[in-house]
């Protein structure tokens, strides 16, 4: 696994670990607008990085179909 993949997976794990805290903070009203914006930006950046990585993967043909 290349370093970029490890870093991407580490960020994915970090975001995933933050979700319960973020959810509870949103539910109890203690999550500020700035925290919303920062977490949203983090999610968008992660989504873009995952999409970019997916586009770098070679196309695989299995039994005549493209996967």
C-alpha cells in the first residue's frame, strides 16, 4: 500500500471516529456553525480525495464486463 493510500485511510478512520461526537453535539445543540463548516469541509475534502483515488485505479475487465 502506498503512503497516499495509508494517509487517505487514516483520514477516513479519523472522520469515522468523529461522527458519534459530531452527531451528539448536533443533537444537543452544542455544535457551532464554525464546527459545522469545518466538519463539512473535512467531509468534502475526503470525498474529493476518495473520488480522485478511484479515478486513478485501472479499469478491470472481468468475464467481458468492465468493473
